[in-house]
């Protein structure tokens, strides 16, 4: 499955849910996490196409349960997608560092954890203007949590935002419509600046809050075929980024 396939599936699923069940049907669908699972599969597929052994992917391709719950410095957290090494075995470990995990059992151990490549997948299918601070704080806190314990661990973040949100007022009547935020260009610029700040980690110490790679997927679902914006120039041409923006 490609990214294009995934976002087309997300659009189809959401719009079918609206036509069949209105705004409640849409919200119920999102709660099932079926749309976000399409992005999980697209991310897994991209690694497999690059040569990753499908047997080292957890959960396996097409599966979305039983994620690995890895222990960081502050907390344990289910990881959406893990790519496991083929030459390191798990070894149970009692955590000794200060904090709420002190004395807890880590079934995987430090050696395996630090050799896992973890990618977390998120989406903001409602307004991109809502809850930004909370969502962004959660993003860099999760990288910090794992890197403070396992400095060598490679982390990825895959985050999708919509250009236009589905109109819940129209959805109540089973109609497909979109709402455009008049400041959408400013919000997208904010996302680009913010996610750029936690991207491309280059050193083991001092940048624990960063990911090795971040993908911010900007999608316009209002078109018959969803548009994925691949560059700042494309966003500027569509009026979705200020012409004078210096974001890179």
C-alpha cells in the first residue's frame, strides 16, 4: 500500500460513514482507528519496499493489535510500529533509575529496546487549529522519553494534517462538505516550523527531544482524488503557505 492508496482509503471510509451515519457515523469510525490504520500499513509497506524483512515488522503487515510496549525514562508506551533487529534477543530487566518505573519489570531490556526502530503514526482529522499545543507537547515528549533511556534508539514520527476539515453541520444531514479555516496558511506554517524543530536528530546528547526523521503529511481531502503536498512551493502555489515564508 502506498501513501496515495492510504489517503484515498481514508477519504472513502470517512465519506461513506457520513453518508451512512452522519456526523455520528464519522466520529464512530474515527474511534475505531480504521482510518489511521491505513497510514500504519502505508508506513510498513514503505519500509518493506526498501528491503526490511516483513517478519521483523511488529505488528505484522495488516495487523494492528499487540503493539510492543517499550519502557522509556518516564513511562511505558505502546509503539505503533516497531522494526526489530534480527541479532538481539529480549532479556527481562528490572528498571533501577529514579521515577515511576523504578522497580518495574521491562520484558525486553535495554539492549533490545535501543536496537528497535520505532515509528508512531498520528493524524489530526478535525480542525488543525485545535489542541495544537497538547498534541505537539506529546510529540516531543515521547521522543524525549525513549531517548533519555536509550540514546541510540532510532525514532520516526508520521503525522497527517488536513488542509480542510469535514463540515460536521452538513454531515448531520449525511452530506459531504468541507470547512476552510481562513488562517489555514498560518496554521500550516506553524506545523512546518514546529515539526522541523524536532526533525533530523544528529547527536546522541542534547537533542533527545528530536526524532531521527519526521514526516508531516499535508493532505487536501476536498478534492475527488486527495492531494498530498510534497514541497513548500506546492503549498505556496495553492495559497496554503505565506509567500514570504522562510520555513524549509
